[in-house]
């Protein structure tokens, strides 16, 4: 995993020209949300850039503390109350996040379902360092039959409760994207208009890298290096969901952290899904939209992309074949020109 995270940093570094060019490019790294974070700021005095990075990293840490699913946090406290049949007054920001996540879950036909935190924990992924675990099929069935949904939440005057005690909220598929959108607001407020913010491969671009746009790489799910690169324009974000970072092997079978809420089992027919998003909530959508597309597999990914209103999508199936929308094909430059590609 560390090798892959370091690759993300190196890729951005190479494509943005940070190593040798004499340009006003300021970069810092950190570790939050359980992954590597890098912020690159172009064309800004160093003191201003440092202040911008500090403000963004402070915000990321605040959100990490607030939204952690299994360590003490506002979210984990809410999950405890729900499990005990109680209710809890939450912050206005948490109310807004829960309502937004619920709406996106509905849009995806609940294939993006933050309410299945219990299943994620059952598979051992509620840990900083997880070990191979094979849950009992009966335990998995209990969670699936309980059908925890975001729509089970009731929010009234800032107080949250659930008619379904099986609801355990895990915003791991939302928080990084939300953090990207917050970074954009913070940097703009500080007068910083040219930057690239990377949270473990979820990346958003502000402005340009001087006279040229930002260019980033997309990690190959089975090889070291990029499978492709693309230009990110101002306000665009890219996000990838893959089976190659948070996973374990039992025999020859790979179990990743991306769990199908309808079966209760990790999705195994897809290696990775990458989406390109834009608009006011590009960060959130870069994080969220890839999940239901990933879960829908080769047969359903096109329809899932339409449900999430994402036109630029790439899916890599279990054989390593690349499936693309026509608009995404126009944006990507593949490292291997002989890549096995199907355009849908």
C-alpha cells in the first residue's frame, strides 16, 4: 500500500514538473484519512502557500476526527446511539452531510450505501491494520436481511435517530471527496487560485500549473505505475475505487473493502473504476460516484454511470480489460498504446 501511495505523489510530482523546474511551485505532504495527502500550489508567494496548506491540512484533520467510523468521533458516537435505539443531537454540518449522503445513496439505488458500516466492520476493515478474516455466512446474511439504509435515518431539528438499529454509518466513500470540496473553498478564500489537492488518489484541480494545465496519472491496479494520464481543468476532480489498496487474500481469492450492500460480500469482478467529475461538488462526486459503478460490474456500469450523472468513466474488469465511455476515452492518454480497450 505504501508503494502505491508513494506512486501517487511521484506521479503528480513528475507530471507537474516539481523537481527541477525553477517555478513558484510549493508542495507539502501529510497523512490523514488513512492515506497520503499532497497539496501543490503554483504561482503564490511561499508564505501565502504555506498558510494555505496549513489551513487545508487543519481542516482535513478536523474532518477526519469528526467522521471517523470506528475511533471516538461525532459519527461513531451517533452510531452507538443508533445501535442502542437512541437519538443524538449532531452538528449542523453533520446534518448537511448525512442528508447529502442519503440523497446520493437514493440516486444510486442504494449501491452507494454508507449505512452498511456494520458489514464493513464484520469484514475487518474497521481497523488501521486489518487481517484476513472470513465472516460466517449467517452473520453476513443477518446484516443483509436487516437492510440498513440511509433512508432509515430520521433528522428532526438537528437530532438524528433511526428506525432501524442495524444502521451503522461509514462515510469512508464520501469523506475524502467532501474534504476536497472544502479545500477548494479554503484556498479560494485565501486568494490561492492555482493548486492541486490529492487525497490518496482523489484529486481536484484549481486553475492551472502556470501556462499549462495540471496533469495527473491513474494508478494501474495490477502494475507499478500509471495505466493512463489526463489533464485536469479548473474545478475538475478525479477519483478511483479499486481492489488494490485495502484488501486481503485468502488462498487465491481477493477480498477488498468495497462491499456490495445487496450481497454482503466484497465485489470481486472489477479491479478499478475511475470517474472524472466537475461542478460545485466535484470532490464529493469523485469519491461517491465510483462506488455504485464499481458494484454494478461489467454488465451494469454504464447504467450506473448514467444514474450518477457521470459521463467520463473507466472500468477495468477482473481480466484487466479496460471499458470506457467515449468521452473518457478522449481525455485519457494510455501508457501502453496496445491496451485492451472497449468503448461503450
